[in-house]
C-alpha cells in the first residue's frame, strides 16, 4: 500500500503500517481505558486504565502481526515470495508476489493464521491462570486470550477473503480443478456473509446500539473485498492467455543517458503523457527515469542535469514481449510499481504501463459490447 510506511524487517519480510492503523490503535486504547477496564477493575486509578489500554493495543498489534507472519512463513516455505506485511484498520495483509498455484498450498497457508491465533489464545489464557486476575498484567493477558480466540474464530468463517474463505476456496478448487469457479463460490459466500453483517449492524444501530455501525462497516468491507478478489482472479485468468506484445504500444521511445531532464519532461513526458521512459545505449538497458526521480531534482537544474544522474538503475523489473500480461501484473502488484520494462537479456524495447493494460481491457470490453449488439 502506498499510504503505508515501513517499520522494520522480520525474517527478510518488510513490516509496515497503513495510516488507518493509528485510528484503530487510538480507538482500542480509548475504548479499553474508558469502558472495558473501568467496568471490570473499578479499584484502579485513571492513569492505570490508560496505560493498560495502550499496552493492550500494542499487544493486539503484535498478535495480528504474528498471525500474518504465520501466513507469510508458510507461503514462503511453499515457494511463494512474500514482499511485505502491512497492518491497517481491520487487521493485516501479507503481500504475496503471486497467488498459490495448488489448492493444497492455499489450504495450508490459509489455516496457519487462525491456528496461530488459537495457540496465542492458549498461551495468554495459561498466563492468566498464574497471574493475579486483578493486576494489570493479569487483566492484559486475559483480554488478549479472548481477543485472539475471537480473531481465530472470525477468520475461520467461510467467507472470502477471510482465512476461512480461502480454506473453502482451496477445497472447492481441489474438487473442481478450477480456481475461477472456486473463487466465485468463495466470494459469493463472502458477500452473503458481508451483507449479513451489514443488515445486523444497521438493525443494531436503529435499535440504539451505535456499535452496530462498526459491525456494518466490517460487513461492507468484506463484501467489497470479496467482489474485488473475484474480479481480480477473473482478470488474471483472462490475461494469462494474452501476451505482452498484444498490449504494449508501438514505437516505444527510449533515451540515452546523456539526455537532459528538461528534454525528457518537455519532449516525451509532457507530449505523450507518460510517467517513465527507459534509458538505453546501443539498445542495452541502463536504467529508467520516472516522475518520482524527476520530482527529487529542483526545476532550475533540469536543463543541465543528464538523466544518468537521477535515473533508477536497480532494481529494474522486466518482461519479454512473449510473456503473458499476467506475469507483468504480478510484477506490478508484487512490487507496487506503475510500469515494467519490456526487454530480453539486457535489451531495451520499451515499457508496459498499468495504463496500457487498463486501456486494452476497456477497448476489449467496448468492442465486445458492440459486437454483442449486432
């Protein structure tokens, strides 16, 4: 996610948080300090409530991160590259470079998270048995035992994209042999479950329980995520049969490393509304200059600065003209970039942009619609 920032790395995996995580951190801290702990532990003083609330919110962060790390480590053990984990408003997500290729791999990867949360619930419950139940430490581990149990049960519900939905998809996938059919079925279950939460939440809110609005929001999120996942799998199936050469533009422009930044901006980027251009010499790829590179250079230096001083030299993500568009999409999504370079063995042929894929899809849809009306 572009609106997130990196905190640290664990086992070679970048750990980041989305800006919405701060909202949930403050909300959890406030609700525990003002409601949960005062009701159960009236003998504490006010600072104790806030300290316990903040510590519990942090440990909730650690619990969700552990849940996601289980997914990621199992995925990596199954040969899937994991770029990062991002924690956000409603939990966390492991950013896989590609989806599982076999139903068995998806089943094991999906079930690892809820099982880890169940193990955490057991550990915290065991600690609560030996600690003073009225102490801050006892209260904290008691709450974490409950919340990890809820996290495990909720994620096991059979609605995509929850872990339980992925388990359901893996089972249907194994029985039918079709990832698309399995995704459609699991996504339908996810949407039904989402609409159920929305209905329940709205009814609760209308009866005076405003926490129902939060339930309805979770239902809306799941419903939307299920539909997006279904469409994504459908698109991946379509693009797995389309080659890059069918989507890439013709007469791709490249520049030499001596070209000034000003020439790139006025001669190519402004004229063609592009955001990046490959830098080559004798058809050999040297790098790529993007709008992000250019924004870091003061405008008064554009005319005197060659692009070789600001261009990105590595990593350079490339596909060949014979690769499928799905391969290109995997690179775009996996590395959160806007374009991949088209080339082979260090050659330089051009760029495939997200916009090229979108335009191809829109044109195909429009042509198919026109043909169907005839």
